[in-house]
């Protein structure tokens, strides 16, 4: 059973250009994605935070999801901008509903299955 009081953070790279040139005018796709995600109705324990450069520039817009000391942390890439808001909302809501950050493989969208850049173990690794 998930502990819905454990904070979950969704970090969104606002400098991501999603493959656009460095001389683009106006807000970058990462900033537009972060703005769209801020406007979503999230579970009470989920917070969306803007971050600068996740050093994943070749993989479109990137996000990180992390929560507490007992959950896995994930870095996902290849998002294109605000049009991916519903996809990300679904994936992060599923993550927030777990106790360990491990969403069953078949419950993840294809995008989340195929665009995981890194999976980082919890700070406190249980004895197995």
C-alpha cells in the first residue's frame, strides 16, 4: 500500500529545447512543458518543480521523478513539450500510488517503458 503522505517531486528541465536550435525565440519547450504540468490536478503529495539543465540534451525534454528515501528515482526523456502533459501526468500519478516507485511494467505507458534514461535505487536499500 502506498503512503500518500510521502512527498513525490516531479522535476522538469526548463532549458530543454526538444531538438530545436539554440537560437529559438520565446520560451523553450521544457519551460512550456513545466508550465503545463504545473496547471495539472496532482495528488496532494506530488509537487512539480522547475530545474535547469538535467544534462540530457540529446534526449528531448527530460523529467525526474523521486519520492522519499524508500522509492526508486527515474529520469525520463524524449518528451516534446506541453503536448505530453497527459502522458506524464498518468505516469507520475501511477508512481505516486506506489510504496517503492516501482510501477508494474505492463501498467507503464510505452513512452515510459522505452524512454527511461536512468533508474536510481532508493537511498535506503532494503535487505533482500
